[in-house]
C-alpha cells in the first residue's frame, strides 16, 4: 500500500466515524423527542384516567419519574418508558393526591383572583396583581419540587410538602431556572400552539425536574 492510498483510507475511515457519530447523535435526539411526546400523551391519559382532579398529580409524578432518568428516555433501562410511567402512576396515586391537596387549593385561590382582578381598579388592583403573581411563582416552583421529590423519595406527603416549601427560597438559582424554563416555553407555545398537544407538559417538566434533581444531588453530596 502506498502512502497516498493509506492516507486516503484514513480520511475515508475518519469520515465514516464522523458520519456514524452524527447518525448516533441524531438517533439520540429522535429518541428524546419521541420520549417527550410519549410522556405528554401519557400525562394527558393519566390525568383523564383520574378524572383530572385525581389524575393530574400522579400523572405529573409518573412523568417526573421518567424524565429524570436518561436511561429510561433513551430506552436503555430494564423497564421501558411506558412501563415506568404507569407503574409509578399506580404506586404513587394516593400519596401524590394527598400531596396535591394544597396545590388544588392554591389553584382555586388563583382562579378567584383572576375573576376578581378585572373588576378592581387603583391600589387594590395593583396589590392583588402582585399577590397573584407571587402566588403563581410560589406554586409553580413548589409544585415542580414536590413532584420531583415524590418521584425520587418514599417520604410521606407531609414531609414532601415541607421540603418542597423550603427548597425553592433556599435555592434561588434553581428556582429562577425553573421559572425561566416555564416562561420561555409558554412564550414559544404562544407563537407555535401546535407544540402544546405534542409536548406541552413534557418540555418544561423535563427541564424543571433535571434542575431540581441536580440540586438535590448536590445537597446529598454535601451531607
């Protein structure tokens, strides 16, 4: 073999490796996108299976259990994505709903605020608007932390809620990251509403769960 032939062979082999590398990355991204769509569909089915009121919390916990694990999303886990979701949904159904009672209460208060707000004017309206915004921010971050804790630990609902209340104000970077992810996704969906039925819940949830999971890992490592 001549030097020229050897060099040509090496270049061709390198190109093949690069091509295979890109193919592998594309396949990984396709698996992730497919997983997000699947989780979104299963979340909606889980919410409907519990007649919404009893279905949202266990569906959210089951989604978090899937989205926080790379091996499940990429199909490398012993239990597949669908099985992991529905096994978690069934096992966490009542614990998740007990933890969800405060969030439904906050949701009712938030709906009442929105109904009253247009009828008010002046300082009262401004105060109520600030209160409603603060309530929404606290509810979003606490909810995200609560479902992540429920998917990760076996503590009772009360213990989970206590920790979920404490973690956001003591982890500001994490909380800001969660809020930015939710707001950014809401803006994207407002421009491209077709994304809402495809991955409306899964996209902000996967970012929030990963941020919270990373924070919990750092806390555990520091102990």
